[in-house]
C-alpha cells in the first residue's frame, strides 16, 4: 500500500501546483468544480444514498448549483451560509451519538450541498484576488500545519480525548499543538509581509478560527462515516481513501477563512 499512497500523493501535489500556479481564473473554477463533483458523489453516500444513480444525480445537482452561483455572481453572498452550517455541525459533534435531526438523509444532503458550494465559492473568490497565491498558500499552510502539529503533539502528549465517540484518535493536546504550530507560522508570515501589530493580531485571530473550523470539518466527516459504518468516503485515491477524506478540513476552513478576509477588507 505504500507505493500507491506515495504515487497518489505525488499526483495530488502536482495537480495542486498546476491549479495554483498555472491555471487561469476560468480553468481554476472549472477544475475546483470537478473536485466538488467528485466530493458530491462521495457525500451522497455519507448522506445515506447508496444507489449509483442517486449519487450521480446528487453530484450533478452540486455542479448545477455551483454554475448557478457563478452565473448570478453569488460567490461572496453564499459564504455567509458557512458559519451557520458549521455552528450546526459543532452541535452535532458535541451531542453525538444523540440523533437531533442530522441522521435524516435530507438534512445530511442539504448540509453537504452547503459545504461543497461554499467551498467552491471561497476558492473562486480567492482566485480573483491579486494576492491569490499568497492567500491560498497561507490557507493550505494553516490546514497542513494544524494537521501536522496535531499529529505530532497528539502522539507525544495526547491524553485528553477531543471527541472520543466521533474520532477516538484525536486529543485536545493535538489540537493545541496544531494551534501553536500555525500561530508560529502566522508570526513568520506577518514578519515577512511587514505587517503591523494590528495586522498580525487580526491574522492571528483569523488563523485561530480557521484552524478550529478545519478540525471541525474533519470531525464532521468522521461523524457521518461512523453513522454509515464507512472507513473512507470512497476508494477513488489509492492509499488515501476518497476525495472528501483529503478535503474535509479544506471544505470547512476555506469558506470561513475567505469570509474573514472579506470582512476585514483584505479581499
């Protein structure tokens, strides 16, 4: 399994580099839309739909909604749905295994549509910024930093479980490790950008919120997979599971990160 995993990681890294550094705005929007279509096909299974025709139809609906958002230039507007969706997800994770509405397929399908459409919209809005490369690398750095910091801190110091019924492997110590690592990255980034103390403070708060939501994205997918007795969202990526297994944190973090940048006037 190691070779397919390594090869898949190389391919994903290459695709990311091409998307960020090579593709224009339209091609980037279409490519991210294609990723959301695949994620939508997987999410239909997480929502409880096993028939292939239903899953394909759901993915098609995600693509149609993204197209509609694009036609009416609603990318920024739909981002305001993200905080509502993730506050709801937080309640679900805290209350799990209590079934307080999320177990219904229609609720999970609607939640998936919101997070996928807001994720696509966030990345499209980010791509329109003249500082796109800087912002997208910072976003990915926060996600990867939070994940890496959580992994090493959790292995070294993890004792208090974060959400044992949802994801037994995660600990509060891991979350703190991820926060500390990303905050160090924010300090370095702010210094290199020549940011003021005010600018650094705003970015530090935005990074903290983004990291928390990225963790919530991971936990939310784990909740739905556990409910559906699934190990992975699919087997599309050899050695890595499915698309949602790779972008669960991104789908949570990207809309919140971009919305915060818009609210402070940096986009």
